């Protein structure tokens, strides 16, 4: 199979349709720097399926499309087509000529066409792997990548050698088998999960009759729990109510005295300052402050009340959801859970050094809302029911009302702060007044503060009373539910001698709820249970058969993967031996002696703390963390008349020669249809350029060579030279006959 031609249109600097015909074993491409000749090598990589735009010197797909110049309009798309002679049917397609075309559009989407028919990238990669060529393989050496194989990690180096030996097709088959095995294992896990899911239900159905007999015992236990719960709850509500009454008496009486004193002092100040407008303003501000505080107190009570309602509605909703959740497993999506944890973590980091109580409260509210939203989404996905929906709507309404009250409270606080500031400014203006008037003002200020404190205490007591009212409603609702379930509940509202924590009462209530749910589950009819049991049993037997079939399939795929891995390993070792032989021969030609070899090594896989391994010398440096052993390739060279300890001690020219020798050795073992060398001879002097040229002549007998070069010695070996020029930012192609090559080389060097 031979490369016949390359067709470019709108690709990078090639704005106009351009065709390169490859009719000789060696084709040279020359041109000044910046003319776009390296774009030809990138075009080949692009059409063969390269997915890394960065490796094509771009950031987005549209960067590969000609972007226009003042004289030439930009293109809407770019296309590259590569045409092969397939008369020997090297490619698995029944055509004498195979054209592979790739088109990229401005939105970065691509499409692939083979002989006029659209195909997937996967189809192209599999087809090309049979002749060991691809977008990033060893047979396309881009500018500046001549020593890439030397600088690569041992694992990457092995991959390059495997590509050169034509083992990629086995890797594709192995990857496809692994993908199928993963899918089979996934299906197997799903079937096993389904079977595991229904097995408890089978056991549940078998024991259902026994559970029905236990229903009476549950009801008796429930009566005892209800009695204990209602006795404790009634005593708690009564004692808390009396406690609040006692707490209210003293501050209420003291507030009355303080307010009377304030009225007396206000009367005194009005009489003493009738002609002073500033005192009137202060008095007006005091009234406004008092009004703001009253409003704040009212809002505090309203907030306390609405918080109680919210807590009540939440408990009701939790109970209903708890009933439903007891009957149904909730499946949590891993992505949603990760996103939820990330959101909470971000808020937590933001609040780590926060000291403001108001801001911390806002952070807590934010965490609460995120948690509620996550739980609501999760429950909405798994739990239904008209009652739950109605309770959610009621709770949402209460929360909206609570949020509005909080906003109003913030506004009143700000208004009160502004009034206090204004009052302070006015008082500074009259500080020159002394005696009884100032003493009265100080006393007034102290009394106002005392009044505020007393009102705050009373407001807190009112909030507790409103919360107690919510608990009373909850108590009455729970009592009605108990009467509906087990009939009238008798309990004695008496003084409890042995006190206990509220958590014990809450746990008692949760136990009651769990027993209620069990009673509801037991209330299923016998005939329906038998029918359901038969259906579940039949499904369980079907799943067992599916598991057996999937396990056999997984075993078959595992054996195939092992066989492919063994075949890859065997052919790889044989190929390394052949490459070593050619590598040594070519190395001696390039350096006039010395030794060079590659060998398979299996060091412990070591990963740099800051970056990946880039050279063999760094393996034993100590800056690594050990992991599992990993097989790779080591390159060993010994130069004549020079001692070196590793590849990194080679000069730039020496690395280029070693790389060229290794690349040509790989190509000899399993020649690809073509080899593109983009300025790999740039670092060579005149003597080594002649050696390089002789090696090209020998290599051209086995594979087609496309050389992008500035080297006159290299040009001399080309049968056809293509010259690339750039006019007004647009690359143009000129073909030059061999007898004109020398004069062109002189102009371009």
C-alpha cells in the first residue's frame, strides 16, 4: 500500500485547495520559515484522527480553519483528504483506492468520510491500525520532536515501539474486549443487585403470616408506649407553662415601674426645654426609637411563632416521609451527592474565619437551605403522595413568610441604628447643658436601656409560649392519630417524679412511629401476598439464569484478553530483538562505532511528587513515590571515545542521531506505508547529513518518505521537491523538478 496524494482546503494557512502528489520513494517539502510547510505534517495527523488540538498548535477546532487576510476571506470549514493505493488490500476495505477525509467546522465539530461515506472515528482508527499507522504514531515526526522517544517515559516508549511493530490492532481488540467485559460485569452487577434486592422481599413474604400474628402484640406495646408518651408530654407542657408564667411576673412588674419613671422624666424634660427645638427633636427620635423597638418586638414574636409553625410542619412532613421511606429504599445519585458535599464544603471554608454572628447565622441558613433543597429533590424523586405534597407546600409557604419577616427585622434594626446615631449626634450638641437636665437625660437613657432589656426578656418568654403552643397542637394531633389507630388512649396527667431528657421522649415517639408503620405493613391481605410471592419467585429464578449466562460470557472475554495480552507480549519481545539488531547497525553508521540497545525493564512504578517521569536517569533520584511494578523500555547507548552515564548527558546533535537511528531501526522491522520527517535533520552537521541521506536512500526501498527540510544534502535525495511559499498570509505550493532542487536549496538556506 502506498500513499498517493494529500488534498488540503482551508486548513490553517492553505486557504485554497492544494494537492500534493507522491509519485517517488522520497518526496521533499522545502520553504522559508513561516511559509506553512509544517502544516502539511499536521494536516496528515489531523486527517488520521488526531484529537489533541494542542498538538496541532491550536486551542480550539476553529483554530485549524483559515481565518482570513485583508485580501482573502476566511473559510467556514477546513478539510484534509489522504488517498492510499489499496490494490493489495492492505486496508480492510474492498476498494483499489481509499480516500480518508476529515472536515472541521467553526463550531469545532468534525466529520469523517471514507470514499464518500460518513463513518465514525473509531472505524477509521481500527482500519488504520491494521497497517500500524495513526495520528500520533512513530511514523509522523513533527518539528522539534526528533528526540521525543528519548525523552518519553519508559511506558510511553514501550507504546511507541508497540505501534511500530503493528501491535495496535491487538490493543484495539484487547480494549474492545475489556470494554465488553466491563459492560458484562456492569450488567452482571446490575442483575445481581436486582436479585439481591428481591431476595429480602422473598424472605419478607415468607414471614408475612408470622408478622400478621404479631400485630396484636404490636398494638399492646403501642398502647403502653402511647400512655407513657402522653403522660410525659402532658406533664412537660403543663410544667413549662407554669415556669413561663413565673418567669414573666418579675420583669412585667419591673417594666411597669420603669415606664412610669420614664413618663415622669419626659414631663420634666419637656417643661425645662419647651423653647429648645433640639430637645423636641430628641424626644421625637425617642418616640421613633420606641416605635421601632416595639415593631422589632412584634417581629420577634411573629418570627418565634412562625419558627414554631415551621418546626411543627417539618415534623409532620418528616413523619409522613419516614412512613414512606420505611417502605422504600432511596437511591442517591453519586454525582448529586458529590455536588452536595462540594457545596457544603465551599460554604464551610468561607465561614472558617468569620466572627460576625449575623454572617455566621446567614451561613447556617444557607447550609440549611442547600440541605433542604438536596433532601427535597431526593425525596421528590423517591417519595410520592398527596399528603406529603400538601405538607411541602405548607412548609414552603411558612418558610417564605419567615424569610419576609427576617427581611423586615433587618430593616427595622437598620432604622433603629440610624435613629440611635441621630439621637447621639443631637445629644452631643446639647452636652454643654449641665445640672439636673443632664442628670435627667442620663437617667432617661439608663431607663430606656432597662426598658429595652425588659422588653427583650418578655419577648423571649412570648416566643417560648408560642413554641409551647405549637407543641400543644402537635400533642393534640398525635393524640387524635393514636385514637384512630388503637381507639381511646387513657393516661393520667400527674406529676412525674423521675425527670428525663427530651431526647428520650423523642426516641419514644420515633419508636411509636416505627411500630405504626409495621402495623400498616402487616395489614396486607393473604391472597395478595401469595400471588406476589409467586411472581417474585419466578423473577428470582430468571435472574439466576441471567447471572449464569453473564458469568460464562465474562469468563470467555477474560480468556480472550489474556490471550491477546500474551500475544502482544510475545510479539513485542521478538520485535525488540529485531529492532536492537538494526539499532546497533545504524548507530555504528551514525557514530562510527559504539553500542546501542533497548531492553525491557520492570521497575517499580514511580510517580514524581510534582510531575511524571521524563527520563531514565530520574528513576533512581529519590523524588518519587513507589507503586505497582510497570513494564517499560530502557535505552542504553555507549559512544565511541566518550563516556556517558545516561541519555540526558548527550548533546542536542547526539540525541538527534540516536533518535534517528532508533526510529529508522523501528521502521526497518515493520515498515509503515509512509514516514514523515519534519526537520529531523536540523541539528546535523554536513558529515552527519550525508550519513543521514544514505540511510534515507536505504530506508526508501521499504517505505515511502516525505521529508520537510532545510538541509541541502537531504534535498538531494528527493525525487520531487515541493516548495511552499507564503503570499499575503496564504500558503502556496510549487513543484520543482530534481534538476532545479540545488538552486532552490541555495535560496532557502
